[in-house]
C-alpha cells in the first residue's frame, strides 16, 4: 500500500502575534516544521507541505525535505488538504494528514495511526487524547461508544465543551474515500471555513468505520497556537532530549537547567553540569565534563575535554583540552590535544597546536601557534592595525613572557623567548631572547634551553 504524508502549514498563526510564520519559530534549535518533517520522513521520504502564508519563507526553510502544494487563500484545514488532490489522487492508497504545528508528534505515533487504518480499513483513523485541559482542541463526540462528530471549540455548546476526548489533529485516510468526501465539505457555521474535522460526521452518517488511536504521551499533542504553547513545547522537548541522552550514558546533573538542541550529540560518560546550553550543530565526545554555566554553539569537542563557565562558538577542541573558567572560543578557534586555556582567554580564528598553555588573560586572534608554546599572562596579539587584520605565527616551544604585545604581522621562530612586558614589532629568529619596548634581541639560546 502506498502511503503519502501531508503536513498542513499554510495558516498565518495569528495567535502567535509574530512577523515570522508560526511554523518557522525555532523549537529545540530548529524551525518547528523540521521536527514535523522528521516524523513524516519515517513514512514518506517526500511529504507534501501545504504552504500559503509566508510561503516563500517556509519553502526556503524546508528546502528539498518535502514537495509543496500552494493554498493561496487559507479557507480552512479541509480546503488545505484539497490543495494536494492534484498531486496525490491516484498516487497513494493511504494519506496521512498532520498539522505543522504539532512538532512533538513522533514518527512512531504516525506509524501507529497507519497500522490502525490498515487494520480497520474504514474511511480513516484519527489520533485522540483524553485530557481535562482542552487547549482549544476539537472535541470528539461519541454515541453508544461510536465516534460521530468532531466539534470545533468555536462552534461547541456548553455541554460539548465538557467533553474530555480531544482531536489531536493527525489522521490516516483511505484515499479513495478522502478525495470525493473533501469535495462535499461545506463552510462551517461560525468561521465559514472548510473544516477537515467535518469529515468525521460525514463518514459516521454514511456508516463508515473510523479508527481511533489514543495518544499515551500527552506531550506529543502539544500544539503550538500561542507563544505560551511554544514555551511548553520547548520544555517538553527538552525533557525528551535530556532523557534520550541520559539513557545513552550521559550524566546530566540538573536536567531542568540543561538545554540540548535536537541537533546536538554527546558521547558516553560525558557529564553535563547545570546551566549549560549545547546548541545547533554541536558534537561532544566521550568522558568530557561540560559546564557549569557554559554555552557551546555549532562546535566540535573531542574526548576527555573539560569546559567550565565558557562560551564556545564555531570552534573545535581536540582531545584532553581544558578551558575556563571564563574562556571564550570564537569562530574558527582550533585547540589541539592537551591545550590548556585558563581564565579570561579569548581565541579567534587561530590554531593552537598540541600542548599549548595560555593560563590567564590573553587574546589570540588570527594566529598559528606551534606545539608546546607557553603564552604568559596578559599576552595579546595586536592583530588589527586599524585597517587590516594581520597574522601572527609562533613556532613550537616558544615562551611568550607575561604581558607581551605581539604586533602583527609577526613571525616568532622556534624556541624563542620574549621578556615580560615586551612589545614585539619585528620578527624574532629561532632560539632568540627579545626584551623591551620595542623588543630587541639580547641573546641566543642553545637548542637545549
Ligand atoms: C485544528 C482542528 C482541531 C484540532 C486541532 C489540534 C480543524 C478545523 N480543527 O484546530 O479539531 O483539535 O487542530 O491540532 O481542523 N492550516 C492550513 N490552511 C488553513 C488553515 C489551517 O494550512 O486554511 C494549517 C495551519 O497552518 C496549522 C494547521 O492547519 O498548521 C491547523 O490549523 P489551526 O488553525 O492551528 O487549527 P486549530 O484551531 O488548532
Ligand atoms: Ca493548531
């Protein structure tokens, strides 16, 4: 049986009160709709996304993860599905329809819906939830146990509002039944929209079978209509992500204050301490200690690293690297094995080879630093002359004395030393000691020094 998935994403999301289309609001570090697509992909590699409001932006965010149907005017969820008819009629036996504003719905749940429909073989199957708090969901009406209608909140009587069986907003339709039925929908009384949910009464009246799947994990049903819902979904997703990593062997001391994006990964026996955010395309190896009070964004951290009270952005740390507290790695900082960077250091667009030590108060920008270089407290690469950014190259085993100003462009040869407080304006040959302002060579060192 061929199954296709349709995601409804044309609505304006008025209740978000936002300039950004609702489904592009980020959740767990990526656009809400990308979570829906991940679930959809477990069934259909090319789901159909119905776009309308903010169509260009939505298409751009989704890219080649789906194909699109345009709903020029947003005349309701039934009308939205109707827009996919040309693309899907005769090409699928089953059509799964879900809302783009249900980002926590999992692929497994969609799969259950599909299996139920394959068993019951009725007009369609739908996902329901029993919950006192209705959150604006449609109420599922039953008569002698059989579902007979979905009543939208806006159209419900006081008595119907009491019903605690809710329509989550995901369905699996028999395509043969769906297309002609959609054509028979009439505008709703209050809003004048074509409600997809009116299909239930239509099927029930015709004596068709309707399958129901009850959602077990209520978190999955968190639909985003307002920013309050968005925060609830964020919290639920965070719980889910943290649980996943703990089950995979990561220690999270305080899950409530640990924010791991859906896209980040961690290795076994890594420990995450409180107030830590691991964002975007971030990958942490095994046996690390990350945090407390740390933000890592789009960065790669190797094994056995320690990152305390630091901000790391678009950077790479190899293995056994130890930074912080109060360290800042900026774009294209690359720290080799066993690099130690202590408090109040900043590294930007620079490579520090294995074993480099910079313990205190330093800025290193646009530099290439060789293995085992010692960078004394307060060292600064003066990389900007007011017009250009200039490079600094420091070869291996150099000893930079405390409070050295390295005025770039500059090349410091192997095994050289600078005296405390020196201002180095000219290249320093290998194994040479320079001191003063501006720094001058005072002696040569033996290779063994
Ligand atoms: C809908 C259901 C409701 C269900 C709830 C739960 C209908 C009529 N109601 O209500 O029973 O409990 O979802 O998720 O279906 N959309 C379009 N085009 C339109 C209108 C909407 O693409 O013309 C899209 C929206 O972008 C959104 C989804 O359909 O992703 C649902 O629309 P929304 O307005 O949020 O419906 P609800 O009021 O939540
Ligand atoms: Ca909704």
